[in-house]
C-alpha cells in the first residue's frame, strides 16, 4: 500500500493506527480504559498497546489474568455502570472462552431487560491466518459473531478504518466487536495527519468497476484488490466492495454494485459451510436474483483446521490466483 | 435465633418487617405456582421456597445506590429490593407492563430504577458482571457495593474462580452471596465439589469469608451487616455463604428423584418463616391478629398484582425486533 507521500499525511502502520485510536480515546474520555491479557507490561501481544501503560498507568491500561470469560464479563458490567471499556481478547480463537459472556450477556441484556440496560462495550481481537501459527491461532470466526443479533461486528481493512472505527464504536450504545486481521498489523501507508473517527455503517467501494463485483472485508481486501489489478490486465474491470461492517451488512451497497456488474464473487477467509459468504450470497439471491447474469461464486477457506506448513496454510485460505480464477469463471472466461 | 449481633436493629417492628417480607415472597410464589398450573405463567419457574431468609436478610441492608445481580431464582431478591409485585408478575405473564417489558419472563427480572441487574439464567454468568459493575465503581471511587447472588452449583463453573480472583486481585467492592441449598438441580454438592465447605474456596483467594445459617433471617442480617459494612469501608470483596435449603423442586419440571421426602421434612422444621414466627411467639412479640394482618396485607397485594398482570397487554408482534439494539435517539447530533 505504498503511495507517493501527500501533503498532510503521515507514514504509519495499521498497528500504530490502532494504537493512536486507543490513545485518542483514552485522552478524550476518562471513562475509557483498556483491559486484556498482556496489554500493559508486555505491550500487547501484537504490540498494539505498547507504551500506553507508561502514558496512562495501570488503572486504565489494565493487565488481566488469563480469564477471558471473567474479564469480558467484567467489561460488560463496567460498561453497564457507565464506563467505556475496551476489552482486548488476544485472538478470536481465545474469545471462544468468553463467547458465553458475549452472546448470552452482552448481546441479550438490552432485549431481556426490555431496553432498561444496554452494554456500550467495545471488544477488539485479532483474527485470521497467514503466520504459520497453526490451527488454534489462525481461525477467522468473525462470521460466526456476525450471526448474533444484539452486537455489531466491524472489520477494519484500511489504515483509515484502523484509526477511525474505534471512536465511532465507543460512541455506540450497544456492544461492538472489532476484528483486526493479523496480517494487517505491519501494513504501512500514509494516513491523513488529522485522521479521526469514521462512520461504521456503510460498505465502501475500494475500486470501481463494471464487469464483476468482488465482495470482501478485512485481510482479504488487499488480495482482492490485487486480483482486481490482475483482472484489469485482461480487460476485466472488477468492482471491489469492502464490507467494513459484517453486522449489520450494508445490503444497499452490495445490491447497488451487483445491479451494475450483474456478477458477484464473495471472498471470505471463513470456512465456506455456513459462512458469512453464504449469507451474502443468499441475500443477493433474495434481493437481486433477476439482476444476475451468472451464478454467484465464493472464495473461502478450505474445510480444514488451518494447517501449520506454509504451503498448506496458503492453500487453505483465499489467495489472489483463486480470486482471479473465480472472477473469470463467473465471466465465462476460464 | 441469633439475637446477639447488632442489637439496635432488633426492634419488634423490624422483626415483624423481616417476617412480613418472607411471608410476602412465600405467598407470592405459592400464587405463582398456582398460576403456572393454570398456564398463566409459562417457561421455567424456579421458586425460592425455604430460602427467603437470604434475600430478606441481605437486601434491606444495602442502600438504594448499591447494585444487585441475581440468578433465575430471583423473585425473592426482586421483591425485597422493591421491584413492584405488579411489574414482576406482569413480567412472568409476558406482558409489556412487566418489569422487563415482558421480554424476559420469570428468569429475567430487571429494574433499572432499583439497580437490579437481573435475572441471569446462565449458571455463574452473573459473577463477572458483578465484578465489572464493582470495577466501574472502584475506578470512580463511588463507595457503592455490588451484591451478587448465586447458587452452590455456580461454584463449579470457571467463572466463579475467575471472578473471585479478579475481585480479590483488584480489590473490588463485591459482596458474593452464595445461596448454598445443597443441590444444583439434582446434583448434590458432595457429588460436584471436592471441597464442600464453600467459604473456604473464597478464603483461598484471600477474600474475607464466612458461612451463616441461611435459615435464620436474623443471623443472615447480622452477617450481611458486617459484610456490607466491611465492603463499603475497605472496598474489598466479601464472601457470604448462606447455608439454606430449597423446600420445593428445582423448577416446575422436577420430580425430585434425587432426594428423599424425609430429608425435605427435616429441613421443613428449619423453615425460616416457621422459625421466626415460633421465636416471636415464644417471646410474646407477636399476636395472632398481627400475623393475620400481615397475611391479609400480603394477600391484598398479591390480588392486586394478579389483577394488574391479567389486565396488562401483549406487546404487538410488529415490535418483535425492538430492543435488539438501542433505538436511534431523536436528537440528531450524530
Ligand atoms: C451454564 C449453565 N449450565 C447449566 C445450566 C442448567 N441449570 C440451570 S439451574 C442449574 C442448577 C444450578 O444450581 P445452583 O447454582 O446451586 O442454584 P440453585 O438452582 O440451587 O439456586 C443448572 C445446572 C444453566 N442454566 N447454565
């Protein structure tokens, strides 16, 4: 993502953008605090919160014991009592130990209490494969979370979103989960020096095109843009949609693109069966079936726990050639 | 009756009020059981019969700014806390005038005005929530106490241990009230815990802990006074194990195959209402007409509540998806 330097921009990484977002939130609102395993002394397992402990102290950069359920639930309670906690769960894999708190408490309290209590909590976690850390550290389960009514699910793919989504999330009256793809933390690029909050309820067209819609989010966005560039070499102009919010989905943006291109490929690092891609595909069928000129196609992870060896890991998750091939197949140009 | 502790509170008036509150819960729940057989109340219904001394001993000791977290067996806690009986019963009917707008039912009584945080049907699920409420108060130096009620079954859940550890580690003002009624559904405590002396577990986390005869409302109140005072003074957690017994089945579906009638009969002799009444009578502190007056007052309140719940309305199906997320506020400042 290297662009020529523009005036008013700074060179940064996705990691630093997230850190800046957290710093800003801590400065802006004394009710905000960050809590999670190794967020303080260690500096965050992905170095996202490095330096924050020195700046804000152990009360607001709060190291927790290995108790995903306990401290996620504590975040829920603190949010209900007027604080604005940011709970960091190292990876989505470990978030499963807190799934009960997220699903059965955070997502349900507003409904079960007849709107008396809400849970304005933000939970951040890493997701995704590509670092050869084997199955228990590599899964992409954000699509599962997108299944749950009562929460919002965000997937920042760009520096702007890494920087901007957090504050908007903290302003929400309901729980918001933010999934940061592990492969993006080192991504560098230029970001407006005054970058701040962004809206979180709209998908974005990251590349305009007329021939086919490539619908994706998070870590797969960059592979999909690469695929679109390759397709352009074959005179295929692909439109790339970055969903940004996985729950709620921006149906209007998806349908507008499909209405224009009449073809769609969904790229999703989750497993194919029961995936977010299945949901999106079905929505297109429900809402835009008559606009379609070809069957919808999907590029998802293979139905296997993510393997450790590089070649198998690469083969398991969506890659540029598979996206290109799927797009061409949808256009009848295999 | 333990009457040594905290003498000033042992006025006759006060004793009669304790008795009245216990009778109020007992008669209310007797009525609920009846309404359940009439299918006015559906779903799960967990009665508190035999355990009333715990809620009545603990809750009036709390201030209105203090917070309460309860389980699905929470009618007693809700009533003593001041959730109107009308709203509680309407909730069990599923009517929108219920204290949770009818969305929660018997297991999810909530009342924001009373700082009553439910009503949680996940065994152990309320403990992290209580820790978080207390964390918020701790961070703001509020001097508020959060009382968390849970059963002996919850002690086997990981969240119990995570929560006690967090509360002790961070010095949080939580009063853990364990209602040890010796059974988790049909599983006796001795079949589920290697250490059945539960307050010892709290002591392992360096939490001040004591066990009290939970069938003796005066003893519970005296212990609760010590405990609440200590939590408020020190800001640290306290563990109060109330040794009690549920005289009825776990829920309306329970045939009670796991315990014999003789055991229940033995405990019936310790019924907290019988016990306090007998003590008051033998000390000539209550007259038959006073008891009759209490019963009549309670009966009238229950009759009102039934009429209220019957007359209350069903939420229109058109509102089905309300309260999944906060509704947009009219003031469009974002
Ligand atoms: C996490 C979880 N596991 C199992 C259940 C099913 N369940 C409902 S009540 C109960 C027994 C709990 O016993 P205890 O905590 O002692 O409370 P009591 O019912 O005796 O008041 C069980 C196992 C549940 N609701 N939640």
